[in-house]
C-alpha cells in the first residue's frame, strides 16, 4: 500500500479542511490525478495521487481538518477498479472457503444465525463504533458522540436514525434543564426557528484576520470626493478605439490603479508595512484588487502594476476577477501585495470604511457614482457625477496629514485623467 499525504501548500498555510473527495474508494486513479479537494484559508487546492492504482483506503472524511504531512488515503498499486485489493481478495476467498466448510457441519438454524453473530463479534472486538461515513458526518453536525449511542441494529451498526434520535434526546434534556428560563415571560433567540450552518474555513479566517487588524493596528479613515466628469468623458471618447486596439474595455480600475501608484511614489510610507520595530518601505507596486465571491472576499494581486499599460492592467484585472468567480485562483495569485483597492460601488455603496488588508497599511475604497449639485469655482451650481473615496490607513506610521495629502493627490489625478493616460 502507498500512502497519500497532505503536501506542502504554501509558506503560510499548514492545514486545511477536506472539501470533497473527487475519487471514491475502489476507483482507479492514475499518477497525477486529483483525488481530493482541500479548502484552505485562501483557496481550494487539489491533492494529487503520486501513484497509479486503486484507492483502497480513505482515512479522512469530508469536513475533517488535516495538516500538512497527514496520511489521508492509501493506494493499492496491484488493485483492480471496482473491487478490492489483491490482499483483501485473497482474504475474502479464505473466508468464503471457511464458511462453506462450516455450512456442511452445522444445522440450518445455526447457519442462519451465524452471520449476524459473526458481525456482532466483529463489532464488539473494536473500540470504534460501526457507522457509515454519512452517519459519522451527521453525528459531527449534530454534536453527537457515537460512543454514547446504543444502536437498534442487532449487529451493532449505528444508523442515521439512531443519531437523529440521540440528538432529539439531547435537545429534550437541554430543554428540561432550561425549563425555569422558559417559564419566564422573556423570550430568547431560540424561541423562533433558526438555521445553523458551520462557517467555512475561509470565512473563519476572514473573520479572524479582520478582528486582528482592528486589534493590532491604529486604523483611521479619511474621506474625499472626486468629480468623475472628465474621466467619464475620456472613456466615452476612447472606449471604441481602446477596445478595437487592445481587445479589452477601458474601465475605471486602470485609472484608479495608475493614480494610486502615482500617489504611492509621492508618499512611500503608504506603500510599506511594520515588521517588529522596523518599517519596511516597498519599492515595488503589487496592487491587490478586492473581489467578492460566494465564499467570501478575496484579494488577488496585480504584480508590478507600475510597469503595466492601461490595457495591461485592464486585462490582468479582468483575468483575476474571472478566476475568482470560477474558483480558479491559485495561492500565488493571492500572495503578497503592497496596497489594496476595493470597489464597493459596484454593489451600490455610497460610503464605507474599508478595513486594512494586513500587513498592508493602506487601502483605498471606491464607491458608487452619484449625480449631485456641486458649487463650481465661479459660484455657479452644476450637476456632476461624484464619487466618494475612502482611505483607511495605519496611524502608527502614517500621520493624518500624509493620509489626507495622499487621497487629495489621487483625487487630482482622477479629475485630470488625460495626463494619466498619456503616461500609461
């Protein structure tokens, strides 16, 4: 038997949760085939088989947590698909021969009772309860210990019905203990129907990191608004030519990315991070783009964005967004990053306070474009398409003056986008 272990995933990832078995026990696998999907803190990764053979043993179930180096399955290189391994086949033949010999010596009544007796003895000979993977999974969901269940099956196998019954008894016991509270006129959250769902590993990680950021950084947010008139006019003028030339639409993200990079070069502390007692100023511009997916927020990174043209940025942002929606992001797509841009405006957000993407010390929040009356320099009033911008920053190393000036610089470049387009 060859063992399949959880491989090295990434420097910062040492464990994961079994999301789905892609190959079932007894099925044939080739070397390099994906046999298991593992949910990690960042993305789902596939575990491949290092051997060709039959999946003879499955040692972990869907929902189980595993660590790098754990043995999760065994491959029988001599096994045949749809059947047992060569060793287990020989054992089966021996058992059948013994049963045939015994059947010639024992009365019919004893033969009828013998299989149940043998299975009962096998169940009694092990400390582990006898239950199917589905039953074990249901028990974990309900918080039931299989060792505490007395099965109805004479052989000793625990069924889902046994688990459900145990859960009901447990609930009734809890209800009896809290009877005094129930007699009170005050109602609790459990007086109405609720649905419980376990948080995914990724959602747990997101929650943990967001709390850590608020606890470990001195996060503040400064706001400004930007007049989008000129950038919308420029896009309207160049969109057809841009699409025909580059095969990609000219969006807002390339303008904001270019503006952010320009401001970061003028205010390098916003492109840094704290490591112990040192401030590490980054001389590269890997810009994270926050993308919302069904499983939570992810931040793929546009590498060396300062070296990309407008078309290059738009293509990279589009590719990363598609990979995020399709669940195809890799660990490399999500690692690193020096500054993050998040666009809540696509969901209609008028104003928000973005949370830092640790260990970064700055994040820019874009919002929805809304027409508002604006007082112009000559005191006239015009209706302009306006967007609120928010910069959250770590006040431990970035002063308020610097943060405000950074955001003002972004605003200035967005309101005069022709220079940006010429430079890009």
